[in-house]
C-alpha cells in the first residue's frame, strides 16, 4: 500500500483518482491548490504525488520547485497530470 497525495484543483478529477486508488488499497490524501499541497505533503510524507500544473494560489511548477527544495520532499516521486491543451502549452 502506497501513500499517495493528489494535488488537483478540479474536485471531480481529484475524487475520481481518489476513489480508484483507495479501491485498490492505497492511503490517499487530497489537496486543492499548491500551498495546501505543500502543507499536506509535509504532514503526510507521501510515496507518490499526482500533481496538476494549473492551479490557483500556487501552481504545480511552483509547488514542485518548493517541494524539491526541502529535505523531506526531494525524493518523493511525482507524476504530472494536467488538462493543458496544445495551444496552452509553452
């Protein structure tokens, strides 16, 4: 069983991931913006982070940069999940 943190501002997407991952036995926490995600990651110390890029308060890029700057967050595996279209991508 893994500890997985989902940081996604779209509640329906977050709940979809949460439901599926809990159903196969993982311990799940959710956060809905980057600041909440950082706080939750520090408390929960997940094995895996599912991270959206476009979020309010602190976007996914900024959150990941701050996470990687900490001793406790430098080794967390991260999967980027986002709904950015090709026209929005850099």
